C-alpha cells in the first residue's frame, strides 16, 4: 500500500464530496483502481483513524528506576 499524488485530474471518491482529488491510495489486492481523495477528505480520514488506533511508545531498554534506587541506597 502506498499514498501518492494523483497524476490525472479526477474527482474525490468519498460520497458527497465534489472536490478534485489530490492523493491516491494504491493497493495490490481487491481494488482494480486507485482510491482518490481530496486533501480535506484525506485529513478527515486520518483524524478518524487516529481516534481508533494510536501508536504506543517503545519501552526503554534501560531500567532507570532500579538503577536510581540502587544509587540512592548506596549513598545512605
């Protein structure tokens, strides 16, 4: 899957939108043609997906809590 800029002048594929598409979403699966979106619809779709799934931060490979606890115990 990839998102790229449209090379031809087409309408946005969202129903009810009459803007010209600026971006296309290409897949290798079921769809035989690229899905085309205008900038406003792509932004709304991005915001809707962000509400459903947010990225999780990676865990630190270092255990700062245990390390700091040992240092404070040694000073006492």
